[in-house]
């Protein structure tokens, strides 16, 4: 995205419209990537923060920094 911005910023007058179109497309891709990332983080963090023990009580949140916990969620759920 930064490169597309620089090309637009440095474009000559006759290239300005095309460079802006490319920059705008890069912004759209960046927004889409951010939305996908946010959705994936939501999917991963919800099970980590909403676990229940065998008696139906909510357990304290697990650390979201644990790569093992994240891998378990991606693999189909947490295993006790």
C-alpha cells in the first residue's frame, strides 16, 4: 500500500488518475485484509474467553498468547 501511495504521489499529471486508481485498490485490499483478520481473531478469542467447566460454570479466560491454545481452536476446539 505504501508503494502504491508513493507512485500516486510522484505520478506525473497524465499518470495521476491511473496511479490514484491503483492506490485506491490497494486501500480496498488493505481494508479487506483487516476485516478478515478481525473476523479470525474473533473466532479464536471467543472460545478462549467463554469456556465452561463440567458444571456449567464459566472458567477464567485462557491466555490468547498461547500458540497451543490458538492451534487447538483452529483445529476444532479446545481440549481439556
